[in-house]
C-alpha cells in the first residue's frame, strides 16, 4: 500500500499530538490528586474547630518545633540507660542530616501551604518557613523516632501514635497537605532507618 501525502500528513499530526495528549492526561490526574489533597485538609481542619481540637492541634504542632525532643531525651536515657546516650546521639545526627536536605527540597518544589491556596482554611499558628512540601515536623520526628524504635521495640506503638498525632496537627492547622506529611515520613524513614539500623548493630 502506497502512502499518499494525506496519509503522511495524518501520521505527522497523530505523532505530534500524542505527547500533548499525554501531558494533558498527566495534568488532569495531577489536578484530581491536588483536589483530593485539599479536600482532606478541609476535613482535618474541621476537627480543629472546637476549642479542644484547636488547642490540641496548636499544642502538638508547637511541640514539634523542638520541645518534644526535650521530653523524649530523658525518657530514652531513663528507659535505655547508657545505650540511651548512643540512641539520643544517633537521633540528633539523623535530624541534622535531614535538615541539610530539607531546605533544598523545600526550595526545589516551592509548594504553597493549604491556607495560602484556599482562603477558607484558617491557619492556626505562624509558619516556620514559606513552603509546604515536605513536612519538616513529620520528617524530623520520624528521623528521631527511628533509632528509638529500633533500640527499644516496646515503644513502637507509642511512637506510631505520636507520629500520627503530629501528622494530624500539621494538616488540621492547614499548614500541610497529607502528601506533604507522607513525603516527610518517607524521607525521614528512608534516610534514618537504614542508617540507625547499621550503626546500632555495631554499638
């Protein structure tokens, strides 16, 4: 079968339109995922409308600014004895390493926070920086908890509840999307868990 100029023109149009169609599909799915993310923030935000909900969301978020680690340190030292010194040092090292990567990732994505995108969402407290992705609170807490859980498995449930509480508070205050929190946990666990496992095996 011989190709005419019309056939060639049609093939050229089809080939050139395929990447555009793929981009359009990706953009559509991206928009849908964003809408789901934002809808989840609205749902979580409503849980902080009552006086007690608002108090808890703000208090837990503020604990994540650094105070929670001052509470965890003596618990670890009392619970693990001398090994607690190694665990505390490793937790601090994890946090420091993560915070070397954290600002780079934040600037690279430059994602606006939920309350900046949707004026219906109230911000319950001041932000520590300008960007939303990933959640630094979730990232740091995961990195600190990783060596504690490895060295002291009995704390696994408590650590999980603490991390879930922090995740809830960061979304309920309209400072983060669920995807920000998930990325923070993934980043914290991805770096800290294998590092902590390897080092604690020799301590």
